[in-house]
C-alpha cells in the first residue's frame, strides 16, 4: 500500500456544494487533522470550479492533505489533484488511471454492493466508499447501506473502506467499529464551526 493510500483514514472531508470559504476549510483541516479533502461542486461554471479547485489544491499542499476531485477527471488533471472519486455514472477506473497516472488516488462509490467493491479493487481502485450508512441530509434518496455490509466487505476487501452518508461526531465511532478506515463528513463539519 502506497504512502498516499495510507492517508485514507480518519475524517474524509467533503466540501459543501456552495462557494468555498478557504479560511473555514483551513480551520476544519487543522482542527480535525483532516488527511483527505474532496472538492464536490455541482455548478456548471467550469471557470469557477477551476478557480476553487486550484485554491483548495494549494491549501491541501500546505497541510499535506490529499486533494480529491469528485467526478471530474479533467479538472483533477488540470489542478494536479491527488486523485478523483467516481460514482456509478462516471468514467471508468481505467480511464481515470490512464489520464491521472499510476499514482493517482481513485475512489469508487459502491453504495451497498460488496461485489461492486471487489470489482473496483480488481480494476485498481485505491479505496471504495459504502453508504449511506445513516440518514443523509445531503443525499436523502441515497440507498441505505447496513453497517454489517461494511463489516462483511472488510473481510474480502484489502483497500481502504470509506463510510459515507449521515456521519457525524456522534455516530462516527460506530462506522469505524463496523470496519470503515475513514468516514466522509460534509454537514457535520461545515455546519458545526459557524
């Protein structure tokens, strides 16, 4: 396992889908010792995304935090991100790997499906994400993923497992106990430090 993949542990911060607040994000990175940050923005303004992603990339470099871009392999390449996170409808792991290189971190959403995770691992994913582990305000219609699925996945998956969906400071220990190496947080991080 590469040094980069070893950083996939603890709290995996995902930016809220709103204009980025660099000082707030820096405070979250230092306060919670964030080792991995994902830029997740659904705007169609490519210039804005490039500007925000470049600023976050610089911030992550300063704090030795892995910088992951959600869904957008080309944006990840443009800003020199550490990697990309792919969902069900996004490009393949092979495509991401061919564009971003062998050292890129490539995460894959596996929802509640262990065989998807096994396939992703075989195809060269760096980590897999399972969820929603709890009720999620960000994605209320996300499929549920029982904690037992994470526990079972841990037995057959060698790469890190990231839990996502409704995780906050009150239930993160439950997710870690089930077998998550890292837990993704959006609202719990960005709404708690006002």
